[in-house]
C-alpha cells in the first residue's frame, strides 16, 4: 500500500470515528438515492444532516458492488498532514461524486478520466458552497480549480495529472484503492 493510500485510509477512518460514535447498519440505498444524497451534499455540505449522509454514503460505497472507486493523488492539497478546512468532507465528496457518476453513466464506469473528473467536480461544487458559508475556508488551489470548472477548462487542466496518477497500465496496485472487499 503506498503512502497516499495509507494517508487516505487514515483520514477516512478518523473522520468516520469522529462523526459516528454509534455505528448504524448501512442503509440499502438505490442508485437514485446515492445520486440525490451526493447532490444534496454538494449543495448543502455544512447542513446539520450532512455528516449522517456522508456516513451512509461511505458505508454504501464500501459495501456496494455497483461502483469501484480508485483513489489517486490528484486532489492537490488534500489529503495532507497539514490542517486544511473541511479536508475530510471534501475528500469523501470526491469519492461520492465519482460513485454518482458511475451510477449515472454505467458505460463510463471504467473510464478513469471521467470518473476522477466527476469526483473532483463534485468536490468543487461542495467547496463552492462551503466558502459561501465560511470565508476562512478558502484553499487557493481549489479557488483556481473552481474558476476552471466554471469556465469549462477544468478537464484540460487535470487531464495530464489524472493520466499520470490514475491511468498507469503497469502499476495499478500503487495508485488504486478499491472500496470493494
């Protein structure tokens, strides 16, 4: 397991433990539920119910055979050992956006570029709503990416990095973490 995968696993584990002292049974979610919950978290990432929705979606992504989320080191400053505002929420939002895309576009679920871009785009939509509520939460790289997303240029900007870090043919173990057991 490479360093970034270990760091991602640690961040997710700590976030889950902090959000949910009592582990509830995962809901049996349908594709439409996952998509709707992901969109709700994009629109209202700091809402009172947001942590509960994240926990349900995280449990679903771990248990579901419907999606396979590859974790690549493409999120710029996240994950990081330094404290960044809402880093955990943004990290998992990228997973949920990736999963929702796969459910909406099953013929593209193996297209790493499209699924990764969907995850980053979902994260940025949530980020845009976070910074509306918390002016101290700005992350300069995400401010730049948000401008690119809004101008339709994010795909061109991220294509080389996604290709380099997520689409290696010879070393899939070093850049891949499947939530499916």
